[in-house]
C-alpha cells in the first residue's frame, strides 16, 4: 500500500457544514459561553431578524440528543448539560449537598405540587406545625423562592419552586413531575388511599394569582432570617 493510499481521507458522514443554518452556530456559541441557562428572550435578541427561535432550538436539541452533552430546557431557559447516562463520570467532582430531612423533603414536595402555597397551608397539608425551619433550609439551598403575599389576614408569604429546582431534578417544567399512577408504580403509595384522592397538577405560571399580591421591600430579608440550631424538625 502506498503512502497516498494509506492516508486517503475518509468521507465524513457529518452533513456539510456549509449547509447547516448559521443560526444553529450562533445558538451553540451563546449557550456554550453562558455561565447559566439563558431565557428565550435573551437568545432571540442576539439572533438575526426573522429567526424561528423555537424551531432552531429544537433542531439543535435533536442534533445533541445522541451526544455526551445535551441541550435541555429548564422552565423557559436553555442550557447544555452532561447527558443523563454519563452523569456518573462527574460524580467524583460533585459537591454533595446537605442531606435533607424527611420534613424538608415533604415540604419541598408540597410546594412543588401545591404552589403557590403559604407556611400555614404547608403545615395544614402535613398535619404538623413548625414549617419555618424547613422553609429556611430550602431557601438556603436555593430550590424555592418567596413568590408573593396571600390576600388574607396577616398577608402570609407564598412560596414556589424555581429554576434551580427544575435543573437539579432534571425537569423541563413542573408538568414533568410524576402523577399519581407513576407514584403508585414507584411504591410511594399503598392501597389505603381515601376515595377520590388525587395528586394536584402543578403549574409553572409565574404570574401572581388573583388571591396574591406582590412582595414588598424587605420581604426577602424576612424569609432568610437566621434560625436557631435544631429549629428544623426531623
């Protein structure tokens, strides 16, 4: 075999780069350079006029689906993430978060499915008082946020999950949370559920509801007030 034959270039199965729409290259560059997920408005502002952003994002998502890095939607934002089946490669570099108590996990689940929800409503659903400590823990982790105030006596603060919650649990939106059938299939419910029991359909709508009003200056400071040791119930 001659050197010319030995080093004959192999035809690339990849599509011609010249035939690939320029907007896909622009999206790649923006998303790879971003230090955090980018919302669609921020992306659209940087794209050429007339670009069908949703179509371009879905095409780019399809291109990256079989690769080691995937394009994922987190709420109304987009980011590149390591493919789920390869996450084990990075586990040795991962920072282990604080182990959540059963109370914190229950509170997080209630907020996820019932949001927007107040502290009193959380306690009523759980049947246990003292949710403040668990709310503080979840606020510190960054998986929930104060959302507004309920138009009710005392104007209690309402809480909801946020994009960090979606990102951590690999969800595109709250509608990806498991329903009753999936929860039963996972063995999380037994056969003694009351008649008519159902799991709420969570909503991603960021707009305040009719029974809510905006937060006021200083409300965020109140929700992050220091708590005493052991305040979180087990």
